[in-house]
C-alpha cells in the first residue's frame, strides 16, 4: 500500500492566527511608545512589518493612534510651574546642610 499524505487547504473562512508571541512583542513596543520610550530601529522595522501581515495588530495600532490623537486634542499638557527649579534647589540645599 502506498503512503499518501493529506494536505488540508484552509478555506477562506479559516485563517491562520498569528503567533501570540509576535503580537505580544507589538504590544510591548506600543506600551513603550505610550510612556515615551523611543523604539530601536529593529523594533520600528518589526512593528511595521508585523502590522502589514497581522490585521488584529494593525487594527490595534490604528485604535491606539486614534486614542493618542483623542488624548492630544482633549487633554492638555500641563507645564511645570516656573518655581520648580528654585523649589528643587532649595530642597537640595536643605538636604545637603
């Protein structure tokens, strides 16, 4: 008897899900961006390449962009008070005395 292999071809409704570790790396990079940490060149390339191939992550990136845009337009940034440098120096001098 001959050995035969069966190769299952996914139907259009069955799509291979991306590896969770890849999507988790995207989330980690996005979390770092949200807190102001600059990504490495490798991370930048990775996130762009991954977003091209992974529609859930792409949707996530678009949602995060929308959220950041919302925050930027609706939540103002407060500047540091003008007295902050003097207050810090005063406290340092007190601590050092």
